[in-house]
C-alpha cells in the first residue's frame, strides 16, 4: 500500500468515526394506549417536560378541593394538550433545519491513478480538492434566513394554536356550567311539581280533586325525570369534551369551581371599531402568514441565485515520473440548458399565493369579527330586555299562580301551564346566556392574545 493510499484511508476512517450512530426508538401502540387510559392530572404535571410555566407555581395555583376555574383549565390545556406537543416538536425540526442551513458544504476529493499503457514508466497520481463557492457564498446566507423565518413561523403557529385551544377550553367549560345550571333549574321544577303532586293527592283523598288532576301531576313529574336523565347525559358529554381538550382521559373526575357568577349577564359595551386595529396587530395567524410570505421571498431569492454557474475551486496535487506537482483546480458549470427557470417560476407563484393567503386571512378575520359583534348585540338586547322586563313578571305570575292553587282558585291544568311557560322561558334564557358567553369568548379569540414580546423572546 502506498503512502498516499494510507493517508486517504486514514482520513476516511477519521471522518466516518465522527458520524452520528443510528439508535432505534420503537413505537409500542399497546403501551401508549395503556398510558393514555391510566393517566391522571398529577401524573401529567409531574411528567410534562415542556411546561410553559414553572411547575411549582402551577401546582400552587390549584386548589383541587374546590375544583378548577376556566382560566386554570385553559392553562392546563396549554401545558398538557397533546396536539400542542406535536407543534413544539415541529419547532425542533425547524431548529435542525437551521443547523443544516448554516453548515458549510463539504469539499469534494477527486483522485486518479494512471498507468502508462505502453512505454513503461511509473504510476501517475493526481488528487484534487474542490470547495463549492457558489453554495457557500450565494446559497448559504439566504438558506439560514429561510430557516430562521421558518422557526418564527412555527412560533406564531404555536401561539395561535395555544390561543385557540385555550378558548376552546373556555367554551367547553361554559358548556358544562350551562348544563349544570339547566340541571339545577330542572331540579327546582321537580321540587315544585312534587309539592303540587302532594297537594293534588291530598285534595283527591278529600274528594276535592279528580283522578285526572293526579294523573296530570304525575305525568309532569315523570316528564321532568326523563328530562333530567337527558340533561345528565348531555353534561357527561360536555365534561368528556373538556377533558379531551385539556389532555385528560374522557372519564377523568374533573371538578369545576362553582361560582355565583357562572354564566352571569354582563352588558355589552364599546363598539366594533375598537377591535379592528387590535385584530390586525394581535392575531397570531396573521403573523404566521406574514412569516410564510417572508419565507417565500427567501425561497425565490435562493432559486434565483441557483441559476448562476456553480463554481468549485481548490488545491491540486500530482505525482508522476519522480516529480511532485502542486497547483490549483477550478470547476465551472456551463449554464447552457438549465438556468433554473422552472424552480424560479414555481417560487414566484408561491410568493403570490402566500400574499393572497395573508389577504384572505385578514378578510376572513374581519368578517368573523363583525359577525360575532352583530350576534353579541342581538343577544345583549334580548338578555337586557329579559332581565329588566320579562323576568320580574314571570316570577310574579309564578308566585300568584302558586298562591291561587293553594287557595283552590285554580285547577291543576292552569298551574302546570303557567309553570311550563315559566320553565321554558328560563330554559330559553339559559340557552341565550350560553350563546352570549360563547360569543364573547369568540370575540376574544378573533382579536388575538396581547403579547408584550415576540414568541421567541417569551420562550427565552
């Protein structure tokens, strides 16, 4: 083995020893399924490695005895939601792409061994080392910029998805409260119906009432019991949805804080014009779309620079006939057939697409803002009129009906008719309150979160 061959082999072994070794990481579906089935809130907090807040502070903020609030549920979802973990891992991919973009291209080594076919003589050896100057000087810089933009784009995607999930949790939380209020209203009506049934049975025993009155009261009681079962099923589905959004198993015993302000009516104030400028500044998807447009600009810049001839330059060594020669080598691509016109056309079209995507998101967000505000105004008028004019009269009619029934001035049919009317009205207003609170959450979500710093600065 010649000296030069030994050097080349040693260099190759040295370079291969620096390579990363592949380590398999198998996926075990059954194990993952069991872990999802057995997980509990304390376990998730203990094992979460990507918490956005300090775990001790998060734990201290909870009082498990009285349940969790809507804000605590939203905070838990931001920390524990599995979809968000996927996006955070996408950021690690982008960071790897940034690392790859910053690496200088490896040099190429060309080696030739030539032996004279005739005439005798020794072996001629030639070794050339080429460095890709076009890649290093023209492509590497924009590629780094593009990778950094991609990281910023994912940061805004993460902020946007966190904001969406937090508000989805708040809507799901309000839905559970709605079903709790509806169940409570049904229980109140059951108590009233039970009293009416007792009075009706007493009157029937005293020959002051009819069997029809008893059957009507019993039918109303049974109907309310059927409705209670239906409401409990709806409540169970709502809590399962809330658990899923937080990142908990469907049947996790999640306890919600009870508050006298649950689904309270707060009159709407202000004007929609106050939120239009905030929308443009605060919405994460607009920032994400802006970064996507900047990324398409960089992609076009890279494609244009790729049309220039690729230049490779480096030292050259030759040995033959007892002589050692040292010099330089140059390799230049001749752009005769391909000036990268195809990729340039694609990148130009992608840039136009990203521009229109930004405008479309802005247009849709503005439309959603005005639609939500109109819905809020309608519900605000309905609720304001109900609590100021309708509710007092309904309660008064209910009191007068109960007094008249006890005094024997009304029959059971009239009493049940009035009670059902009042109950239906309360159910309708609870549904309106539910829609009102959901619309207020929609409004907050549409405007976007208030960030004092960029996402990347927040994480630092």
